[in-house]
C-alpha cells in the first residue's frame, strides 16, 4: 500500500506507511508470469477473497482451522502479470486478493465466506480502513455455480440481518485469474520480520484482533 493520509486525530498522529513501507522503489514493468494454476492439489480446494490489504487478509485466513496456506496476489482486473506498483495506480482493475488453499473436509467454502465477512468492512466502497482506491475494494470470488449460490445467499442473509449499519458494497465476481504478488509480500506478518512495521502495528494487528473477537468459527491453536 502507499503512504496514507491522517484520517483523524484520534486514529493517527503521524502519517504512516501502508503496505509499501518496505521502501522498495517503483517498478512499473510487468513482473514475470505469476499467474497461478487454480487447480488445487488432490483432496484440497482453493478460494479467493479481496478485502483490503492482503497482508492483513493472509494473516487472518491462515489462522483458520482447515486452511493450509494463503497466497497474496491480484485478481479481478484486466492487466496481465500486474506488479504491485501498477496495481496501486488503480488502472489495472485488480484488487489485492488472497488465494486460500484449504481442506474442504475440514472447512467449507461457506465457512470461508463467513471469515471474509467477519474480517473486513464490506460497506466501504473502494476503501478498507486507511487504504483508499479500487485495489482495496471488497470482492467475493467464486469458481462454480455452487460457490456463486453460497456467496449470493451469504450476501442476502447479511444484508437482511442489519449487522452492518450501511449497505454492503461487496462485488460478486467469477475468479478468472490470480496473479501471485512479489515475494516480499508473502507471509508478511506471519514471518515475524515485519511485526514492528507501523502499518502492521496500527492497522493489521488491530484488525486481526477484532476478527478474533467477532469470529465464531475454529482458529488454530496459538493463532
């Protein structure tokens, strides 16, 4: 993510770096072919979710029992092999997304949809927390008619529940392609190397703690 503005005196007292705080220089060239095969390993399944900063999303989904891995990347756009910097120009159509590898015998797609809605604010168009732009929009991806039906039903039920004060703005899109993000984005929080990053401390960790308080499903021991 980019430098973000102070949203309010109560939230920020200084400007902080968002997801690009590693100080890497802009490289607007296409990266090498990072399009992942969406065919899951035998006995496993994959699903994709866009809900703001993929550092946060990766951390959240990997804490769920039955999830084997979550990969940070880009989906929902039209540019082939997008880079992080290109996506941040908001011209590629992509959103920061996580591709979740999971065991369907342990956790279902429907349950992962619950994780999705419990871990971000689906009422803020083109924004998640301090991060603004279409690359941070809320997207519920599906790959089959069955998944589409589950996603549509979840949106319907949550909208009717009045759980959120504002209407949902979550998009429902078929997952046509997923591009893996640059290596330095992978396991950004769980690696432990970036725990002191101001963005992680002030945005990612509070978001994760809020998710843990609200989510009613099973989380891994020590998560």
